[in-house]
C-alpha cells in the first residue's frame, strides 16, 4: 500500500513539475495565427458552453422579447456594435474579425444554441480569452433588445435585415442604454443612423466601426 501511495505521489510531482516546465519554457505558441490543437479547442468550447449554461440558469427574458418594435431597436444596437465582428445577413464582418482567433462566429445559429437568458448573459459578461467584449455598460434593456434581434436572426434574409435596418434608422436608429451618464452631453443627439457601422446589406462594404472601449463616446 505504501509503495502504491509513494508511486502516485511521485507521478503527481512529476506531472506538476512537467506542467511548470511547459508554462515557463515558452514552447506554447500564443500567436493568433496558429490554430488550437483539437483537444484544446474541444476543451475551450465545452467549458464555454457549460459555463454559460450554469451561470445563466434562472435568467428570465422580459415578456416583450418577441415584440417587433424591440427587434427593430435591437437591430440598431446590433448593426452599430456587433456586425463589425460577427457580420449580418448580407453584411460581411469587418477587417478586425479576420485577425481574431477564435474567429467571431456567424450568429445565425446562436439562438438555437443558447436560450435568450444565456445570450443575455454572454452579452453582459463577454467571453474570456476570445475577443468577445462584455457589454455590461450598455444597460440591461439594450442587451435584451439585442437578444430580441438575435432570436429573429436564424433564417433572416438579407432583404429582411435591410428592412429592419431602414426601420431602425427611421426611428433615428437611436438606442438608449438606460444609463443617464452614458450619453455624454458633448454629443447631443448622437445617432447611430449616421454611423458607419450601420452598413446596409448588399453594399459589400464591411462594417467599419470597431467599438473602442477606451473611447469616451461609446456610441
Ligand atoms: C471585437 C469583436 C467582437 C464584437 C464587437 C462582438 N463580438 Fe461577439 N464574439 C466575438 C468572438 C471572438 C467570439 C467567440 C468566437 C467563437 O469562438 O465562437 C464571440 C462570441 C459571441 C457569442 C457566442 C457565440 C457562440 O456560438 O458561442 C455571441 C452570442 C456573441 N458573440 C454576440 C455578440 C453581440 C450580440 C455583439 C454586439 C453587442 C457582439 N457579439 C460583439 C467577437 C466580438
């Protein structure tokens, strides 16, 4: 019995030392140009999926989530802040998406993968070590209308998206984070309808706005 315990302890010690040697040796390539090993990829995906599901448990969407007006509001938010990385129907992702690893996913299947509560959690918290930012400073209301949009995204045609974008611009394309400090007084009536991120589908022009977290004017 003693020998068994000693052997196990030695094996554990060697494994720990090996782990440290690996970390400090620099052999691991952190470059975004080198894809993960299939095992690393699987581990990260599985951790992410289970983490989101566990942390979002119990988050209930507001009753208006399927209302058309909310979807229109969500479109404005999505076009201004998300399409640059994730693209939209008829709108290819912008330059920044090409260099990111992992590549920002096409979100047309996200609503099938995640519940509205889980999507809300992802938007609010972001995803560590992936390039997906947390949008918690945008306020819950704005995140929920974006989820309302994501729920309608599966199967959305280029034409339907274009119509939503135009509708949201008709309303000024403005969205409010619900945070009075969010709209700096120096930018009265800041309007997403005129922002370059608001790219019309079919124009082949990638969304150009990349949200700058350090920028005072997040909108
Ligand atoms: C700077 C680029 C960037 C921006 C801007 C961005 N994302 Fe992401 N997002 C990512 C990356 C990278 C991932 C992780 C990619 C992967 O592994 O699927 C991700 C993941 C996600 C996921 C999870 C996808 C999945 O299948 O697990 C959702 C949902 C999502 N983003 C929604 C949004 C929404 C909505 C917005 C706008 C409010 C947004 N993202 C803005 C880069 C971005």
